[in-house]
C-alpha cells in the first residue's frame, strides 16, 4: 500500500498542531493510571485580559499515598482541555469542570477519574483547566465562564475530529466547578469575550447539565464563603451576588439537568442544589435531583465507594439515556 505525499504532509501538519498545544498539568504519576496525552488550547493567540502580575502555573500534590494522585493546579495562563478519547465513541461528549473553590482546579478526583469512567462507557471527555477569577484577569468573575463557553464552542467546531455529534455535547461540574457548570447552563448565551474565530459563531449551550454537589448561591447562608470571596469579592453587594448566582439567571431555554448532592455536606450546603433545582422548575426546565443522606463534600468517585452515594454515576447514565444524550 503506497502513501501519498499529500497524506504524509497532512499527517505531519496534524502531529505538529498537536505538539503545539500546552501539555496537561504534570506532577506525580502512578503506574496503571492512564494520563491524557492530547490537549486543546482554548485561545490561539493567548487568553485575553492577562493579569498585570505574572502568573506561574503550579501543580500541588496533596496526596501522601504513593499509589494515589490528588493534584491541584493554579496560576493557569494557558487554559486548555485534556482530551479522553474512548475506544468506541458513542457520539456524545462531556465538558468536565473540576472543583477547587476557585482557589485552584483539581486534576484527579473531579477531573481525570470521572473522565476515565465516562470514557470507558463511550463518552469523549474534555477536562477543562479554566482560569481562576481571583488571579487578576480582566474579565473578573466572568473569566471561568469565558473559558467554559469557548470550550463548548471549540468542541462543537471540532466535532468531526472526535467522532461526536455537535448537538450531543453536555456539561458536568463539581463543587466550584459545579458553579461554573451551573453558570454555563444559565448564561451560555451571555457575551463574556470578544469572538476570535469561526468557532465563536457556534452555540455554547450544553445539551444537558450535570452539576454535582455544586456551589450555586453567592448569598449567605447558602454561599460557600471561599468560592464567593474569590469569585465576586468579600464585600460584593446584593446586585453582584445575584448576577453570579446561577439560580437567579435561568433562561427559558436552559438544558435539562441532573443534580447530585449529599445532605450532610458541611462545606457546600445542600441548599445550593435545592435552590438550583427549584429555579429550573420555575422555568419548566426538566430536572432530576438526587439527594443522599450521607456522602459529605467532594465524594467524586473515590470517596463514594461503599456508600449509597456511589450509585450516582450509574443514575446519571440512566437519566442521560432518557434525554437522548447517552
């Protein structure tokens, strides 16, 4: 079989483009846990509104277990997606936004672990390393939403490259990443950045949304204080609180949602999930809400083992099938 000169050139260009992308956050590796090798930078000419004070991307390893990674990254100046391609794509894709209280973005517990689980079931998964609002970006509290909107549009723009249906792109987020997920659900059409290329002509609306133990409200007593302070500032007034509380900004065309929370969550009160679910119902948006008596905060996959809350990923799959997404 002969290979044409054109095919060789195209392959070379593709490899060069892949190599030009920023690698995923590094840090400790554990044998047997596959790491993503493919990334997509969100902004071809650099992220807009760079802070006056230079940032240095830093990865903290929080696990002392040699067989377990628990990385968190901050100082992100090149926001990007880490790509998990399934062996047999089912045509659906999920943008995953990990948590971290808007202080950092966790890599493993709410990023790569759920990505591997979903990927094994046919989903193409994009884990988003978004810019942090407390680090001085010009967009302020909208900076992470800008990255999420841009990510959704890029996934659709490159749908053919990944064997996915551009209509079947959903969003899943955890904790503060759950706030970002809810913000995307509520404000997918809100202009937060100047368009940069053809991808920005596409919709940022997720087909479905799945916030997991999400931060939602920016108003006490439901607000998670750390996320609130970094997102809108400790002295934010009620108008600013309302503008960045997704439950107060649900449009009539918001996507169907699946919400999970534990009632014994001592970090992000379960009231956040209840407020978001109630706001969706007011707008007549289909929503399925699962509340578990025990689970605490940040259970993801690893801390759910052996508890009833461990059922949540399978419940998500069952629900997603009813929407036509899975």
